[in-house]
């Protein structure tokens, strides 16, 4: 039976932002993975950087099928403007705590539970992702997502890892003990834009994401982590918690313009970007 999203005005505990650009079939998998979360008090904001109508149709389908609220934010495709859409998601979020993933990443069953439980004021939670193989990604079905089969990599998945076709399979092991994670040196320092969470107020304090970046690789992770550090927000690793599976695709490259802009930001030492939630210049 189809479940309607709740219509009440109660704010959810967590706002999950899913950054997308096309790939409607993959988004269908992501929304199905959200439906099986063990943590239930959340909303999903699809931050759509100009996708075609097929993505909107998948979202409408999800809004009718799933019990959690789904909000679709969209702007016209005028090149890479992910940071602009992420700022729109910050403005729209009804929760004071925000989790960010990309639209080609499947959250494990306890993904939101781990982000919610581990959150701390003045900290940004730093997750990682399992890099799945092309074979694994092409064999994925909606049924495997709905029944949780995608979380069981199996012997073929292990072979993919041994051949180097899949990477970081060890990050698929959920280790609840903080002591054991520390003992195994499972901490990380760098932020991935596809798996982190933070209080919305901290993002507002640095004026959100820098919209002057024109491509991936800096603006949605390295830049904002650096600017957050300038106001005293430190990273906390949730590696081997908040497990995420990244579907295979050809690698993307970082532009020299993005690298140059990040170098300039580091020289200025200014935590608030000039073109973010507010346009200051």
C-alpha cells in the first residue's frame, strides 16, 4: 500500500541532503535505501543541479511510495552549480542537523542512526564510502536495495576487491565500539562531500558553500572544512559507522581553477565566503 508523506509541521531530527544531477535510475535506488533506515525521524532534500524531467518523475514516485518527506529543489542547468544548490538546501532544511550525500551513494541501514547518535556541537562528522566495482554497480537492482542485499558484498564482491575493481571494502564493516575503531586506527581527517554531517548553524556561520567554485573536488568538501576549522569546528571520524556505498562511474577531475581558488581562500584566512548563503560582494 502506498504511504503518503506526513503533512504535519513538526521539524524532523535530521535533514538528509542528496545532491543529484541526472541518473534517475540511481536516484530510485537511493530513495529506496532511505526507506529502510533504522532511524526514522528525517526528511530528504533532493538538491538537483539541473536534471531532466526523468529525475522529477522518480521523486514524484518516491513522494507517493515512501513515508518520509521528500523535497525537490531544482534550478536550470547552467553548468556545475552544486554549491549553489547545497545552499538552497540549507535554506530549505527544517532540521537543525544536516547530513550530506551524493546522488550516486547508497546509505546503509544504520547510516542516519550513526550520524544522529554521533553528532556533537562544534564537530563535523567525517564519513567514508565503499567504492564499488563496475560489475557490482551494473548488477544492482531495486530488489537488492529494498531487501538490504546490497550491503552483503559476498564472495564476488571480495574478488572485486582483490582484483582492485572495488576499493575500501573494509569500510563496509560497521564497528560500533569507538575504542575498537581507535585501536584499529580507523580515524580520518579529510571531509568527503558525499558523506558528512553538521549542525546547520555552523554552516550559516561560514556563509554556507562557496558558489564561486565551478567544478567538483574542492568547494563542497575541502574548502568548507577549512573555513569551518577557522571558527573552531573540528572533524570527528565516523569511519566504519555511517556506511555508504558509492556506485561505480568514470573518475572526475578537479579543475585548476578550483585548485587556484582554494589556494586563495587559504591565503586569506577568512571563514565566511563572499558568495554563499548571502552574497556579500
